[in-house]
C-alpha cells in the first residue's frame, strides 16, 4: 500500500488514543494533489487513516513537529520540515459498515498511515438522510455538506463553543433558520438575554421584552425564586 497515492507515513509511537506519525521522505510536498484535489499535510484539524486489514481507523491531527517526541537527543536533517504528526484517534470503520465513534483496536508500530480523501470524509460525516438538516460545508472540502440529526439535537444537550468573534451567534442563527426551513410550522422558544437574534428572525418571530408596551414579557410567579418575588 506504500505505492498508493494516499500513502503518508508510518506509526512510530502509540499512547492510548494518541498516535505519533513520521511522514515518509518520499512525500514530494506538504500539499500533494490526489485525484485533482489539493490536500494539505500537517494541518491541525485534518484527518488521517490507518488501514488495518478490513478495519480502518481514523484520527485527527492535533499537533505537528520537526522532531519526534518519542526519541530524545536525536539530530534530524535540516530543512526536512515538520515531519511528525500527533494524532487523536476518533473512530473506526469495518469494511462497508458505517463509521463508528471510538476505537476498539489500536494501530501498532510501523503500521501505515494514509491521507483521508474527500470520499473518506463522506463515510465519516454521512449523506443526507431522513431527520437530518444540512447546516453548512466542511472546512476541508467545499463539496462536503455537514448535517445535524434533529432528533438527537432536541433530545440531548448541545453547545456551540468558540472564542469571542468566532461566529457562535451566526452559527446558532444559521442552525435555527435551517431547521425552520426544513420543518415549516415548527415552533421554538429562544431566550435571547443580549438581544442578538431579533433582527435575524424579524420575519418569522414574535419578540417579547420586559417592560415592552407592545409585547411585554410576562413571567408566571411560580417560575421565580423567593428573593425575586421579594424584590417586586
């Protein structure tokens, strides 16, 4: 499989769910072209795969280095580049079965590592099915849609995390708009303490505000604590 165009390198260290990879010297550049598409090597957040017979393990690059962490006091060629990747294992796929989160088998030393192509990403993120809504495109591929399962989203707790200015509010508004477009007539209650979303849903929402003369927000007394009732 070293002759495969997707061949990336080999495993040199395994610690639980963390795997260290040495990129092969035969790789011509940090951005090989596979089937007409440019793939960047050594980018944090990109995927790699470990073919082990009929089982394929998938991992996410978490850090890169020009020296291996598993070997100390070793001198490597100058200008050899960032050739060592630390990968966090995220899931596995057996044959033609669906991708599963978590791993039951781990790679071993000298196991081959390959670049994850767009087709591999489709098997990880899946195709559109009943009960899912497309919320955007994957950052690594403009042709790869990303879906959320509405059933799981509603029944479970969810969080949208990010630093200030990273787009959390826009993401939230986009997800809600996609759900409303897919399931017309559905109703939602959005608690908007900072008043960020009224303009985003001005055409299909009714906004209630405290002390507002047109649409005042009326709170039942039983939702308030004793201290809150005493304040009034």
